[in-house]
C-alpha cells in the first residue's frame, strides 16, 4: 500500500504533534530564525501556527481524516508551497506523507526555515519518513502536482503541469456574514479572523456583509484589544498608505487607529482594510455568496450554514481541521485516485 504502514505513520505524526505543543529550546530558536528571515513572521504569529499544527496532529484526528480513503500507490508528488503565513504549506506535505506518496517539496522563500525543521524532527521520530521527503529547488520527474500561487502564477502552473494530474490553487478570500445580534465575544473573535497573521491568509476575513444601517461601534469596541498590531512596522506602513489613499480620494471609511473599514463590493481588500456591504435580507447574501463561491475560501457566520461553501464560527477561520481543505478540494481523494 505504501512505503510503511499507516499505524506507524499516525503514531509518529502524533508524537510530532506532541513535540510541537510542548516545544524545546531548538524549536524556540527555529521560531526566532523564521522571524528574523521574514518580518511578517513575528514570534507570536509563528508560535500560533506551530501550536495550531500541533493540535491537529493527534491519533483521533489523523484516523478520522484518512478513514474513508484507500491508498494503493506510491507516486512522486511535486509540491509548490505558498509562504504567505507560517506553515501554510504543511497540510499538503502531510497529505502526501500519510497517503504513502513521495513529497518533492519546493519551498517558498518566505517560509523555508520552519518546514524543513519540522520535517527533520519527524524523521528523527520515525526515520522511515526520510524515504518520502525530498526538498528540491526545481520540480522535475513528478507524477502529479499540487501547486499554490497567485492568480497570475496559476496560469503558468496550469500550462506547465497540464500533462499530469494536478491541483492548482489560486487567490481566494474569506468573508463574514453578520446579522446584527452578535455578542461582544463573537465580534472579538471576528477580529482574530480578520487580523491573525496580519490578514495575509486566504482564510482571513477581508469582507463583511452587514444588515442595512449596521453600526460598527460595537465591533470596534470588541476588537480594541488588538490595537498593538499597529506597532508592527510593515502592517503600519500598509495602514498609513491605505488611509492616505482613502483621504486623498475622499473615500468614505471608518477608522479605529489600526483597521480601516470601507464600503466596497470587492471580496479582496488591501492589507489593514476590511470591506463591507449592506444587505436587506440574508437570502440575497446567500445568493451572492453562491455566485462568488469560486473566489471564497471560508464563510464565517452564525446565520449562514446551508450554502455549498465552507462555513465556520467566529474565531475559527484560521483554525481549520485536517479535513477542511483549501478551495474545497479533497487532497486525499485526489491522491488516492492516482494509479
């Protein structure tokens, strides 16, 4: 079925999860190295990503994830990873490893410290994984590909990888739907959905749908505890720039000193900005989301749950489960289909 059996893999991956949760001096130094390499990877944000990954890697989650899949081949799977937030490409690696395939890993230059370290730790826990892991500079000699990039790079990927089975991921954004009855805790959690990892991830909320004449005062009050984000120089530069653009162009907006809120129909907002759109009733929001589903990663809401999109509660957009697949494409199903 695979290079070695799933019980050994699950036990080793669970041990890796425990290590990531507990940590040690070597992991701490690696986190600092990642921070020094990439200014967006602050120590707190990297720790959040490491802990979130550790929580996923336990025997119960791993067994549930693979229970309905059969893996019968060992193919070379080329992986072109994103690096917009820490460890964002690790799920693809994990899927290849647990399915018994060989991961040919082309790292993002923005996240080329954390992932090699974690894979080194996994090999220390279970040396048999070494046969499945190759970190490479250029993809070649692959049987299938999973590639993540921008809308521009995806066109290149589609052309270059057209002759092999592939998953090509493009830009997506996440949205929130409010009904005006959210609690302070709901709105505070929404602040995490917007601001975790500075809003750089496709699972970060960039657009909010609100009832007509909605007041943003409770929202601003609820997220005030995140004000220290403005002390990050790169985030602050984006905030200052976008605020200047709004002022020069006389764009009506709201401003709490670290987040700008503007009315706009686009799903994709600039960094430090969240767009909003008003609605008369939830049915029209549902229709809009269904029409735009190809561009939406996650819907955060307590009001919308029966649309064909990934939905989650406030505060969970950047806390996906193993079976919450990017772009709704079941990676394990894709891998199990390879002959």
